[in-house]
C-alpha cells in the first residue's frame, strides 16, 4: 500500500529524535516527542509533550488546546515530559508514560520517572520541576524545583500538585527508560509474572564509574493501578 501523510504537525527531529505512536482506548492517536535540549524553555510548543490526534490527523474536539491560535499547539495533550520514549494504558485505563530526566544535577538527581500518570492539559514538570521521591511515591508528594534552570518560573506556576503531576514510581537517575509493557497471558507470560509492568532501561552513558547504570529490564510490581515495588527481571 502507498504511504499516506496523516499529519505533519509534529516537531522536527532536533535533540531527542524518536517519535512513539500508540492508539488509545478512546481510538485516538497519541504521539510522544522528546525535548530539543537538556534543560531549556522550548519555543515550539510540541517538543517534550504527548500529542493527541484523530486517526485521520485532525485535532480532537476535546483536546486541551483545540482552538489555540498557534496551530502547532492544538495537538498538545500533556507537556513537561522531557523524553517519554514509551507510554501505555494502565489496567484501569490511565495513560502512563516514562520519562528520561535531565542531566547536570550529578549522578543521583533527578530520580528517573518510570511511571507518570499523564493528565490532559497538565504539566509533568520539565524543565522546572522533578519528582524527588525515590521508588514508590505512595503519598503522591509534590515535585520540587530543578535548581539548574536559572530562569524565573512562568507567572502563577510552581511545582505544587496544582500545576505539576508527580510520578507514581521512580528509579535511579540516568537509568533511561525506553520500552514498556504490561504482561498478560496474550504475551505468553507465566501466570505469576502477569499483571506487572516491564520497563527496558538503556542505562547510563554520562555518570561517574561509581554510579554506572546497567542495561536491563525491570519488573514494576502493581496492585491494580498502584506501583508497589520493583525487581530486576533481566
């Protein structure tokens, strides 16, 4: 079959160049695009976002910015996601994304955000804030300020939960999560390994030798829609 252009309203491949596409349970097409930089305020509204389209490339009527004067902003569904290489829908239908955090705060900060509950029309932190909790964020503690940015926050914006959605689960900084899936019987996983989240980690290229992050697959244990722990799987 001949290729068909559905939309060209996605950012060019500057910096993080991968683009991930999944169709959601609502039938819409979701596309993630990473940032153009390590830490910056983007001039194009589409990098560091998850965008949402109708399958024919048009903009859904319930998108947060469907009527924005800037046509580039109309597909934006959620932002502040520095580089969500993958995302999926939880057992209860919640959109979950991972996120490659910024560099420049040393070997241990910011914790890598492995499970982010994506909410439409909301920021998820970058470049201003990050989830400081290591591991399970049971109390959904608010994010904290990334001190390296050096610029004033947008008017009315802070790192509180009113403005920023914190991660449900984090891991060591610079783990670099890539693909993720929830195991089920259809994937031929044994029963005792089903209903867990599996995330592939690229590992680090820019930490000190003492803080090297391995290339591995991590199993995130779930209680329904709640991450409760993790273990190395492969």
